[in-house]
C-alpha cells in the first residue's frame, strides 16, 4: 500500500472496462463498473476508471472535460493519438479514451444485431491507452482491476508488452461477468496486438489455434473473481465452463465469487419519481396504488384477486424466455396476469406478440426497453420471474425485492445465492425456486406462488424482502479485502498459494 496525501494507507486503484453505467451499458457489467468504484472511493481509496468515449456518451448529455493529456501509440499498423477526458463522480475519476476512429460509432459493440469486425483492435487499444496514461502520470497503482474479455489483456500487456517501471508491481484482478463471451478471434489478429511473440503460446493467448483474450487474462492475472459464489462453482463444470472449465477448476481457491449488489440510491421506491406513489418497507401502502396504476397503464383487467407476474430483461434463450413462453398459457388459464418488457431474439419476440394478441387484458408485452416502465413493473408486480438457464449474478431479482416483488427463479448462479424458497424456509424465504430448466418446472413454482398470494400473507412477505440488504456495501468490502491482500506484492507465484492469499496460484 502507498501513502496517498490526505488518505493515509488508502489504495491506488485502477479499473479498465468496456462499460460503466450510466455512460455505456448493455448489461450487468455496466451496472457493476458504474457503482462499485463509487463504493470503493467511500473507503478513502483513489479510484480511476478507464472507458472508451463512445458516441452515445456525448449523445446522452454526459460532458467529460479534457485533461490536456494525449496518448500516442502505434497499434494495429496505425499510429493513433487518443485524448484523455475526465468526469469526476462521487470521489472516483471516470476517464474516457477518445479515439474517434475506434469508438465514435453507433453502439458499444456493433450496430443493432451485429458486431464490429475490429473488436480485438478496439479493446486492446483501450487497454494499451489506459496503461500508457497511468504511466505518463507517474502513478503506481496497487491494483489494476479489469473486467470481462474486453480488458482481459491488461495483465498480458504488463508481462508481454513492455510495461513501464511504475506498473511492474501492480497486482491484477480479472472479473468474469459472463464466461459465455471470451473474445475469441482468428490467429491473424495476433500481430496487430503489439505483444511479444512469446504471448502466442498455450499458456497465454493461443487456444486451439485461435486467439482467446479471456483465457490469457485468467492465466496471467493475480486474482480471478466472478460475480457470485454459485457461479464461481458452476463455471468449473463442463456444463457451464464454455471450454475453460478445466483451467478454472485448476485455480482452486484462486477463483473467488463475490456477489454483485445494486445501487440503493438509484433503486429507491421511496424516492422514485417514476412511480404512481412512493413506498418503503415501513410504508408499503403506496405499493397498492402502484399495482392498480400499472394494470390501468397496460390495459389489464383490474382484478385484485389475480396475481401479476412480470418479466423484465433480454428476450434470449439464456434468460429462459422460451420456458416462460411455454408456461404463459397455463398461467393465464390459472387466472394470473402476465407482463413482459424487453427486446432480443425475434424468434422469441413473435410468440410473445401472438400470446398478447390472443389474451388481451390478461397479457401485456412491450418490446423494447423503457426504464421508467421497468421501474413501475418492479413496483406494481406481485412476482418477478427469472427462469434463466444460467445467470452469473442477476440484478433483476435484487431490484424486484427492493421494490417488493417476490422473485420466482431457477436455482442457478447468483439467483441461487440471493433467493431462498418460501415453502422450504417459511421464516426467512424470500421467493420461489425451481430447478429443472423446463416450462413445467417454472409452472410448479408459479403455482406455489399463486397459492401463497391467495393465502393472504403477501403484506408481511413484501415488507420482509424489501428490508433485505442487497446493496454494494458488503460486496465492496469483500473487494477491498481482496485488493488489500494483493496490494504491494509483485506478480504472485502461480506455483501455489502464498500465505493463504485468496487469488494466488
């Protein structure tokens, strides 16, 4: 640890990421990197977060200011000059790499339904530019934390890219937010990355003849974390390891699962201006107002005896949307109301449209994303469905509980870590859980939820789940513990665990 003026032994922390809400977000990665640095800064540490300056950052009205610093790099056969922009927020510095040829485009990763063909060059440049700017400032960070495949080359550049002297002692942490995306490219990409030839090897970037960014990051980082304890175990299995299960299982205690949290300032039903009426766990009366207002807004029959089940999220197979589609006719036949908000695979959108047309006033389907409506759905639904095939962490179930909607989830990943079954544990249960990835499994859990609803116990359960703490406070403390144990150490030996240090290998 280093002495930071006015902060004693606080840490110098750097994060590098492709996303951070509200500046750039396509999923949970953006939520994490948008909030975790703020909670880390609360501890007194100095936190810098490096991001690309995408076109939409400025379109959305965010105004990072020039620092006067520029980074010049020869990358992918071209000499590029990138300006560094700064936006201080809540004690952390969000630093944007402005290189218009790479980042001034529509979308984060590609046009709608596509992916930019130069993704390897775009995100490898982000990492190189961030490291160069850190070095140019004379900063010696204790820990550099990179996220997902986009920035997984961070420790690789430190080892094979000629790291400046001030960065040699920095420990590296890689967080896997979704193992399904690994940054796999044709081997012809390798020469464009600006790495020593030694990095093209099975113990680094080469993976069955292809370039694999995430694999290299896993091998070369000092600590690897995932976004929930359950997911940390799941990705070491052949079922959910996406071809890297043996490598991840070999890390042993070096693979750490730290559950994500949600921003309780951002998600607060007592202060949410998008709701028909505010409410809290101590004053839940406003929730009834919101429940009635939501049904009226969506054109659903206003039957107080009919429970309202909701789904908000990406309409893709990973989220189990096909299981939901198979269950909806039975839900409606049982007298339930169903609300769906999201966008994704057209093959899943069309049957949802047909169901809504077949059952007007009982099913509402909104294709697209509307955050104010999403908030009203969280606040006005009785139950929130997440039938995911795999779910590294999941934030929807935490937001739903914050707003008093009881989750109905499949027992995978972070859903397993955050939801316990009401029937199995009546005293502390906070939702309804099923195991088999099938419409029948989902229906069984939904019917138990419907029975619970009819039993007149919803008020107490709603107040209880709203009082649960899924904020970032505990998670940030766990990350600080990991950083502190890594801080000040040189590259950790990969021959075994040094003094019981989590993340060592």
